[in-house]
């Protein structure tokens, strides 16, 4: 039986863990040839073996390094159909009163500039696809784009910024006549290894887990495969009329209040 | 790993209101193609040519009930039928809707009441009468049962001389968030999301465009299609199947963590 993403080439940034790794697996299972980037070579090796995907060591905010990513995608695959701008960080973030300018700049560099570079290079590749300028770009924002956190100013601001990035890029592609769609997804708290580490190292794992699970009215965190399923849908031709959209996937966390 | 098989709707029972034409019909056809049993409702007589020809195409996978979404007794009949025939319900698409245009000071109270009745009361009543069965059936399915309320981009942004339709579709959006928070808080296995199509080639759109032509707002419907296409980044209007594929995503277990959310399917119209 034909798979939904047969013949498509996909790029996932930050693909060595969490939502990125789950998306590499999902896209590959649906027939796509997947190239992913990141910094953790050891984790990447396991993912390549498990999924057949290809790894390119590259930090998303390394502007010069994008030339190699582009060159390898072009020479090895000859096209790009799906790009998932996923790499992100909250390392060193704090409140607006306390954050250091170094940490602010580092988070802006990865979450915002890195996402822009991903979208920019993806569109440049997709517009030259054999058969015409086609493709789907998905940006991993966060529900915190809609509901900022007081103690994570850089994360909240950058995640809001990249929703506008998706819309601007979608409009640009329309203006140029490219059949390239650009959308943002806004996940809630997802049970990634990063979150699991925070829980385990919190001193009271049960209590910390309960806090994370209690954030969503659904009373659980999202799973990586649930976010990957949304990326696969947006990447596929099923979503042919969706562009410039922001899709929340958060177990009703930002839909409203739980009631009394 | 979840394969395509798991994404499909075998063994699921779905109810789709306004299922004989447009987005509703495309959704019914998609659900049937994915293996679901579908009960569709609309206003046409049960022995009408329209109903017969749709059912003929769908074979044993669908049945049709004439039901007016504004009538509580009709929804009771639909709910009883689904329970008697299938004993379960996993998917409800509150799709039936109508439109109304005109300067606000010229709208007749009865016309306002009519659009609110169809677009808002209809969504409330469908939800009210299917929720008990959907709550029972939801534990069989990853992510639970799924309610898909068809709003519109007109539930997100205002438009001149569309105020009544704007109000009705905005109500659908917020009703959906309210029930999503409620079901999740109570741990009832039902998700609820709203779908916001932009301009789609449907009988409702054709009728609306024709009214604009009749009122002198445009010379011919093709001019309106060209104007809307020009204002849409994707550069065209949607086909009903492109909305149905979003309904299918929300109906399937692939959207198991989505509730209280919105999917805008408008080719970028409201991003501009």
C-alpha cells in the first residue's frame, strides 16, 4: 500500500531528541526520506539505525553551516518537500528582570534566528524543486506564544515571534506564486526526555510530574508521537489548503479554565 | 509505530449534520472511505432523489435521516437511531449551517433568529444529545471520541455586512472551547475542536456569491472568485475535500492530544 509521504524528502532540525526525534521516526514510517540536524552525534546514530534517516551535524543558528546542509540535501536527494523548524532551547532563561543578555541572545539565536534560517533555506530549496515550487514548512512554536510565562521571558517571546514568522513566510510564498505552505504548531507540555530529566532532578519527582500533568485540563502531558502526527499531517498533501495557520495542540490548556 | 491502518476509522461510528452537500458530503464520503459507519442528516426528505443518490454511492456504510438541527426532538430521534443501530458513537461533525448577509440595520429579527437557530442552537443540540453515547464509546479509542464543530474564518475575523454570520460562527468557536475544557476537566473521553474553513466551492458559497451579484456588488460570480483568489496566499478557493481531510484528521486518533483547539483551513486568507 502506498504511504502518504512516499517520494517526499524531509528536513527536521533538532532531530536528535524529543519532538524532533519522534517526528523523524514518524515521517520515515510514512515513506519520507528524512534528513535531520542537531549536535548530539551519539543519539543521532541510534535514530539513523532505527529509522533509516540521515544525520548532518549542524547547529541551527550556525548561519554559515546552512550551506553544507543545503548542498547535501540537493546533491543527495535533489529536492526538499517538508521542513520542520523544530530546534529550540530554554537554557538559561529567566524572568525579564533577571535574564542575562548573553542568555537572551543565545535563546533568540536558536529559537528565532535559527527558525528563520530554517524557513529561509527551506524555501530557497523548495522553490527549485523539480516539477515546480512546492513544499510544506512547519514551525514548532509553543502554547506559550499565546500565554507567556513570567519566568521564561526569552522562550515566550521567541515562540510568539515565530508564529509571525510562519505567517510572513506564508504570505511571501503566496506573493511569489510558490506552492509552498508555511504553518506553526503550538504544543503544550510534551513528555520529552528534557521534561523527564527536569522531573527526575527536581527532588520530588512525583510532585513535579503532578504539576506538569495538571497543567492541561486533560490531566496529562502530550506524547511525542501525538505532536509528530500533527507535523506529518501538515507535511502531507492532506493539508493542501492550510497555510499561515497556527495550530494549538495542548490538551485544552489554553482553551480556557478548568472550572471549580 | 502508528501506521496508516491505525489512522483510519474502521469500527468507528460517525454522525454528520448537513451531510448531503458541500463540506458535509465530502466529510461523509471521506469517513466512509476510511472505513467508518456514518449516519448523516439533512433537511431533504428521506425518499428524495438527493438522499437516494448519495446513499447509493455510499453502499452499506451510511444511512440518512431527515432531521432539522434546530429541533430537539429531531436530535433525540437521531441519537436513538444511532444507539439502536450501532450502539456507539465516536465522531460528531456539527456541520449544518446557513448564512445571512446584509447591512445590520436592515436585518430582520426573524432572519437573525433563524441563523442563530441553525448555526448555534444546532451545534448545541447535536452536542447535547450525542454526548452521553460518545462518552460511553470514547474509552474504546485512543484520544477518545471527537466532536468537530464547523465554524468558519468568519468566526475569527469580521466582515462587512456579514455580522450575523460572524456572530453565529464566533459562538461556535467559543462553545467548542467551553465543552473541551468541560469534558477534559471531568475526564470524559471526548475531544472537541473547531474547524474554520475559508472560501470553499460549495452550494452555500455559490448562493452567497449570487446574492452579491444580484445586489450589484459584483458583475458576475467569476469576478468574486477571482477577487477572493487574489486575496488568498494559496491563490485559489478550496475544494470541499480539502476541508474534509482536516475533519478526518480531527476525527482520527492522530489528533489525540488536540482538544479546545482550532484548525483554520483558508489558504492563508486570514494570515494576511
